C-alpha cells in the first residue's frame, strides 16, 4: 500500500511541475550554467582554426582547410622531443614533490595546538600564492643576479667559492623552477589536506597512544590512510594538466633567455613565441587542442587505473 501511495504521489508531482522552491534553485543554477556555456562551450567552435591555414582577412570559415597539417608541423618539428620532455618531466617533478611537501606541511599544521599560531602560519604560507609570477621573477632576479645577486654575494664573501652565472647555466633551472613552484603553490594544497586531517576522530589517536603507538605509527596507520583518497583525487586532477605548463613560471622566471631553452622551454612558451614571431594561429590552436586531448585521455586512464588498484577514483 505504501509503495502504491508513493507512486501516486510521484505521478501527481510530475503533473504538478516544479514547485516555487525548486524554481528558486533552478534560478540560482542559471547564472553559473550560463557562464559555463558562454565561456567554455560556445568558444569551442574556434577549434576549427586548428585544422585551417587561418588568415585574419578571411576569418575562421573563409580560411583554407588543411586537415592535420598543423599537427604534423608540430609533431615533426625538431623541438617536439625537447618540449614534451621538459613539459611532462618538470610537471611530474612538480606533482611528486608538491604532494610530498603539502602533506608534510599539513601534518605540521595539524600538530600545532595553538589556533593563533596555525592561522599565522597559514596566512604567511599562503602569501606567495597570491603573488604574480612577474613580481616573483624580479625577486628571483635580485636573488640570482650574476654580479649583484644576494646568493652570489653570499657564495663569494661567506663561502669563498666562485659565483655562478645562473642565467647562463641551463642545468640548474629544473631545481630553481621546482623550488619556485612548490614555494608558490604548496600552501594552497596543504590547506585541503589539513581540512581532511581535521575530520579525523581524535579518539582513534588517543586509543593508539594508549596502546603504545608512537608518532611514526600514528602517522602511518591513522593519518596517512585518511589522506590517501584525497591525494589520489588531487593527483588525477593534476595529471590532467601534465601536458600543459604554467606559462608564467616558465616564461617570467627564466626571462625568455634562449640559452636556457634546453631545460626551460615548454609547450606553452613555444606556442607564445610561435604566435608572437610568425603569427601562426592555426599551429598554435592545434597544439592547444592536442594538449587538451592528451590531458583528457590521461585523466580517464589514470582514473581507471586508480579505480582498479585502490577503488578510489574521481568519477
């Protein structure tokens, strides 16, 4: 009888239509849905440029159709291997070290007993996240200047070793870029992990301490398992952008110096130079489309593997 009554109520609700409260919820969703449609889906018709020899005078639909020639130009170029190696390799390093540092930082904040100290440290650590890469590049230049830099002055006057011309030494820049990326972004990721740690039942930790568990075992068997699912989800999302570099980081910090290209030139800076020097919109669009396609495939593949291995996935 109850099932029949519920089915009757459902049919009556469908005939009646949405209620006033439901219309209010639909109205709240209308603005973000409209923004997504306008800024994310409507511009997708511009993907046609990737398959055309785009001419400003002819427009998108009037330009010559060239098929996959733009993709072929990029894949067969002499810079392709270097660009992919730098983009994927450095992003992989950023992901690994970024996660490790963010987890360690969140645990350190979790161990603080004073709420005031926690807020002070969080505010201080978050400050770099809101700095422009342009500002950071000038800060770094003052630190690494070949003649007047703080680091070279310390090396020469205190350590009595030969100063290094940092902007003419490509081999050191993977380390510099990794440190800069972690310094700028680690605090934002650590807040997510810290929020997850705040949800841990304190009675579990107290019980472990009563049973004689030390700090290491508490971290290993209670704290880290609580973070595994969040680490997996954030890693999947970051892998989706592993083929797409942070333009400000790779362009502003090395100051677009040609001698540093072997270790600092990535796909995004290559696209920028292509548009700036030769104005090839077709090739630039093709490379951008390729980045999005590879990112989508990597997210789906990583999510599938994660679901099979650990039963934790993004979708």
